[in-house]
């Protein structure tokens, strides 16, 4: 099913996007919840951005956790349970193929905390908002992978018995400095930034698109619909990433690497 743009502009858009990727020696990718939608995971804006009638921005905050840690853990334990039921989709897998073509000159920057890129086989993944597959202690340096196994309603640290929290970045919290600076560097040094399945509303992540422009990189957007970033991108491919990305990567893969 080709997205609703005219046959010719669709073909032209794909060819132009493929030519930007083929001309690049370094590529960076920025993904959002949209790339996991076809795996069956809800997006933020998809649910109208609401949780138990509250704005996600009000549940995923240190203040909300201090006020009602049970409610915040209900939010994350449900997302972990949903994650246990899903698999990466063709969009995730296409980015694995793209990474194979660019090797170390490739960085996958994700806002997603679902770990599906790594589950698909992606290697150089920068989780700028953390992961719900990890938990960390609110008091001691204890941090551990717990995958998607069910957790108690209010998990406690096995070292110091303090409250555990999901190892994610909440609103009004700083992003992990090392991972963020590696993400910024990858965008500053790339010739092409591929932006997939993000509403480009949350900062500083969305700011990476402007950073790419400032450094004369080509920007390709893949989304079901236009976003605040669409006006500024070089090519906007409107369609489901699980369909668009395999087609785009197929066209890049045919050309010999630079
Ligand atoms: C911070 C982890 C310093 C937790 C997340 C500048 C301007 C305005 C506001 C700010 C600013 N700077 C800072 C802020 C405040 C805030 C912010 O950006 N607020 C927004 C709401 C305006 N940023 C912060 O708080 C950041 N920290 O700045 O610290 C500070 C300190 C004190 C006080 C102030 C500042 C921290 C931000 C990170 C928060 N954590 N996630 C968790 O996941 O629970 S953000 C979370 O929401 C996601 O990680 C992601 O980043 C965002 C959701 O966006 P998307 O992933 O894009 O998903 P969405 O549903 O919105 O869109 C899906 C898209 O996919 C749609 O476009 C849809 O069309 C498309 N789609 C759907 N299906 C498909 C598809 N596309 C293709 N194929 C499909 N099949
Ligand atoms: Zn502890």
C-alpha cells in the first residue's frame, strides 16, 4: 500500500531519499514511538497522550513519582507487560540492514524506552530517554536489567531496600550526559539524518533536527502524517515506517558503499 501521495512524487521522494543516503559516508537516525506502532505498542499521541486521564507529561515526572509512586509504577508495569507481547517489526529490521551498510559510521538515536531496536539486532543504539527494561535505585547506585518480567507494584532495591524506579528520563529531568553528547556528535558529523515516527514535540531530542540542518546534513522524515518538522526537511515520506523503511533501505543497499 503506497501512501496517498501521487505515484510519481512517491517514487521521486523515495529515489531522492535513497540518493541522499547513498551519498552519505555517515548516517544518523532519530526514532520515536511511531516505529514501534506496527509492533502493537501504543504511541504517546496515539492515546491522545493520556494516562488514567492525566497527561503523560504529568505521570512521567519526578514530582508524580514522589506524590504517588504506585500510580507511576502502574503506568510502567503495564507498558512492560505490553512489551512482553510484541516483537520488532519490518521498520526496526530495515534499520539493522542500514547499519550493516554504514558500520561504525551509523548511529541510531531513539526516544523509545522499549528496547525493540536492540531486539531486532541494532548495535549502535543511543537510548537518550533510557529503557523500561532496566530499573535503578532511588538511593544507591544499584541499576539492573530486568527485561520485561513482571515486577511488584512497588519494587524495592535488593541492596538497600529503597524504592526502585524505571531507568528512564522523566520530564524535567536531564538526559544522560554521555549518551546525549554522543547523539549530538553523531548528528553534527552526519551527512544524512533519517527521522522516523516522531511527532518532534519533545526537547531536547526534537532539537537534533535543527542541529542536522545547521550542519548542512540532508534530513529525511518518515511519518504517517506531517509534523512540526516537515516544513524544514529535505524529503518527507508519508507512510507507515514498516512499509517505507524496507523499500528505502532496499534501494540504498543495491548501490555499492562509498
Ligand atoms: C529536560 C521517557 C531540563 C519516559 C520521555 C523546549 C521547548 C519546550 C519544552 C521543553 C524544552 N526543553 C525542555 C522542555 C520540557 C520537556 C518537553 O520537551 N516537553 C514537551 C512536552 C513540550 N522536555 C523535558 O522535560 C526533557 N528534560 O528538558 O530537562 C529541564 C529540567 C527542569 C525543568 C525543565 C527542563 C526530558 C524529555 C524526556 C521525557 N521522557 N520518555 C517514558 O517513555 O515514559 S519523552 C517521551 O515522549 C518519548 O520518549 C518521546 O520523546 C515522547 C513522545 O514522542 P514520540 O516518540 O514522537 O511519540 P508521539 O506519540 O508523540 O508521536 C508518534 C509519531 O509517530 C506521530 O507523529 C505519528 O504520526 C507517528 N506514527 C504513528 N504510527 C506510525 C508513525 N509513523 C510512521 N509509521 C507508523 N506506523
Ligand atoms: Zn539501593
